[in-house]
C-alpha cells in the first residue's frame, strides 16, 4: 500500500484485509469498519476530509443501505431522501427557515453565499482555477489537480466568479503575500 499512498490498520486473514480495521486512502478519506477478503463488508463508515461521513451496510464492496451526513448536518438516507429532489428543489436552509422574499434567489445552501474570486469556480470544497486546473481550499491551500472529468463537471455545473481573471491577488488581498 505504500506504493499508492494508502494505509491499513486492523485484522487480516491469510494476508488479506479481513475483520475490523481502519483503511486510510491517499486523499485523506478514512474507512472504519468490517472488511472481508479485502472489501468493505458488514457495517462501516467512510469519513471524508470535508467533515461529512457515510455510514452503511456493505456487501462485497457495495453499499446496500446507508446514510450520508454532510458536514452541515444535512442527511441523505437511501430510504428517506427529501432534499433537492425532482419534486422539491429547495435548499435545506429553505426547508428549515422558509423561502427568501420574492426576487431573492438562493444560489447555494450557504447564506450568504461565498464570494467567488474572479475567474474561479466554487466547486463545493474549494475554489477551482480553470486555467491551471487546480482546486484550492477556501483557506487558499492546495487540494488537488482536477482531471478532465472533474474539470468538465465543474465548468458545466458550478458557480463562477464571472468577472475577468486578475490573478491570485484577488483571493488573498493586497496586504497578503502569494
């Protein structure tokens, strides 16, 4: 696993991941739970660097039942998803606190929405620079390089700072260094 940047702490059988364990992916996501023959099998939870988690029952590497909890506390349950579906497109804050006055669109579930640097996209866990294909955290730290699929998805679906790109100074401000 040292070749792919992942690590495992836990039980094994015949050199295979089996029993209870903790598997840490190279990207920082952590799985804690039961494994069988090297696959998620039984009860286990995936913890994501964003603060969200996915608790599920697994069968040979596939989730059969589960509940996803976003970092803000919003939950997705396979059997009871009632947020932003084809019948009701409201955000969770609109469901809890009501709709905004007429003429005031709520573009994200973050109120007020984040200011997006000019020329960047808000991709959910940070800002994306399409010129360099780099995703930076909201704290201006490098997160990852976007592959072609992620780039296409971000450009197609995410909110953008629409004005002309003027460089990273627009993010860090005139008093801070790059």
